[in-house]
C-alpha cells in the first residue's frame, strides 16, 4: 500500500502565523486562512471579493507601492524571491 503524502494537506487546517510570529495583523491572517479553507464555500468567491476583503484590512491604507518595494528589498531574498 502506498502512503498518500497529500492526505495531511487535504484535511489538516493550516496553523496561524501567530503561532510562529506575532507580526501578521489578525484581519489579514483571517483572510489568508479563508483562502486556504478546505471547503470552497468558506473561501472568497472571486478575486474581486478578495480585493474588497484586503482593502478593509486595518493596515491597507498604510501599505502602498513604496512600502511594498521597501519590504521586498529588505526581506525578498528570505521570502524566496
């Protein structure tokens, strides 16, 4: 019998990033987890819906293209860029 290595991925709910670090805003983390939900009904219904959810995040107004470039310049290599 061959062991299915995809089984944990199919059924195990992802952990929160707060378990490893407290740097992720709670509202953003909830959106990420909704995107990873096992049941499609719990995921954002469209890219537009996801965009609206992201726009409502606490830090959305503080995050612009300049700040994004700065983050990628600082952490991009560590993030796998």
